[in-house]
C-alpha cells in the first residue's frame, strides 16, 4: 500500500480544523442536533457495521430480542455516537464539570490513598471521553492509553485537545511499560477494557461465549498491588446530561497461583462489563466491534481459561 503523502495529511488536518471551527460556532443545541442526525444517517452507510451489530446482539441476547428491538438499539447507538463526536469537539473543561455528574469519587480517592496506584477500568459506554477529561481535571497524575493516529497532524491535534483536561496520554504502542511505571508511582490510569485483545488475550467468557480479553489489569494488580476500580459513564435523559459512576474497587483474588489468579480476576472484570451492557445496551460501542472474533491460537478450542 502506498503511504499517504504529507500534502494529503495536511489537507485532512485543515479539513478537520475547519469542520471543528464550524461546529464550535454553532449554538450547542444545533451542533448536537446535527451530530445526532449525522449519526443516524451514518447507520445507513455503514451497513456492514449494522450487520455486525445485529450478529453481536444475537450472540449476546440470543432470541430474546426481535430484529426490530435489535435495530432500535443500533439506531440509538449511532445517534449517541454522532452526539459524542460533537461533544468531543465543542466541550470545554467547564462543560465537562457542568454536564457530568459524578458518583462514587470517594472510592477512587480511597484507593489512591494506599499509594500503590489505581487502574480505573470501564467500557466504551455513553460519553466515555468525558470520564478521562474529568479525571484529568481532578488528579495531577492521571493517565490513559490512546491509539496513535496515522495522520501525524491530526494525532498531534488530538493530543493537544485531550491534554486540555491535563490527563497524560500514553501511546498504546509499547505503552505497558509506562503504565507500569505510573502505577509504581501511585498514579491512576484509565483503561477501556471491552475490546478484543487478539492473540495476546485470554479466552474468558463474555455473555456466555469465549472472547479474547486483556490480562494486563489483573497482572498489574497482582504484581504491584494497585487497585482496580470500576467506572462507567451513561447518558441520561435531558440535554447534555451525563453521569459517571465509580464503584468500590474489585476484590483481588490471590491464591498464590499467578496464572489462575489472572484468569479469575479477569473473569470478574468481564462480568462487570457484561452487567452494564445488559442494562444499557443502546449505549455500548462494542456492538460495532468484533468482540467475539477469536485468534487462531484458540479459535479451534472454544473453551474458557480455567
């Protein structure tokens, strides 16, 4: 594949800046309304993703949902994603403070008092970008993993704008070492835990079917003693109303058998996310993701790690 030219990168970047400037110039209600309409329209173009979402909903809920019910969930998700994109452009730190109600912050503060660091673990749900920004505003040592973009100009823009919340961005490319160092210093790190881990993951049940799942949070908790704190965001009825709920840290399962303990702890993290998705299926991005695609390493053996 021929690499993109610097000129194309610059044109893409200029287009992004212009588009974002237009969104910021509009009244908030108009911009967010356009975002929701654009999200709904996107569902008619990304038909392959819509089909995948139907397949994933069938895997998760079986025959308990009709085709019409699955379609309703998918359409609501696309509208929310359109709104979420606009929010990521127009939201200032003051907007985050005003529009995001937070419950359970004391659980995270208590975990950090132990000076062993904390991983805030949650799914791509609701306005998940708000959570990282809120943590960045509150904690000087907050960090999160992010996947670098191919366009270096757009990537730099994303780093600068996300950095407005004062949260440290750690590249997902070889980022585990930096994450480990941050935890050793007693910092908090936000991790989105609901994506396919590929060949490096563990075969752990999710909605009763094996899914490749990241082992790093459990491994770090066992090796460093850091807390694993559950958190998630949900959209609430009303204009720009969102809520983040932070729970008590997960109990650490530690029997002395490292391999089995990693699996046992990872199982409880998956169970937490599964429960959330069952309660708010229309707000989970994962339906558009190949969550249950198995790598060849264990695709032939659809058996959970025990």
